[in-house]
């Protein structure tokens, strides 16, 4: 099942992210379903918007694989308590994905949550 983008819904900032919402933001902002990844660098957790996207012929995932990965990522972001931070950044960043250069958001994790994810 491939997710379909829907009309944007105004949500309270503290509302959890949903996979369709993230997909809609990506498609509205940059007209593509970009790959998102979490990475740990120097003891910090970052959300990256990669330069590869689902609509690209050479993209290494099927639509189903992309959807499953995005669902898992969204669940992790909600579990970390950073939904509002991610939503705000995706909606307002002036940067855009470029070949070979990922966009990075350093996540400010609530106290206690960082130790669960940063080993």
C-alpha cells in the first residue's frame, strides 16, 4: 500500500507526527518523497533529509519499503518526543536537499530520552 498525500491538516504543535503528514510536507516543500534517516554523530542525534527520493529511477527502495521505513522513523521520532521540533523544521527550513549533501536537524531530546538512544 503506497501512502497518498492528503490535504494538510492544522495540528497542535505537540501532536504526534503521522507518516502521511511527513510525506505530505516533503512533497509540498520539495516535490519529492525524500529519504529520511536518523544518525548519531559525536554523541548527538540528527534527523537527515537525504538527497535520494522515491520518485528517482535509481532509488534503492520500492514504494512499500520506503513506506515501512518512513513509518518506523516517524514512530521513533514520536517516541523521542521531538515531533513538534521536526514538524517545525520541515515546514520552515530554507535549505533544500542537494545531491551529495544531506540536510541535518540536531534533535534536542527531552531529559532522560537521550540515554535510551545514544549508546
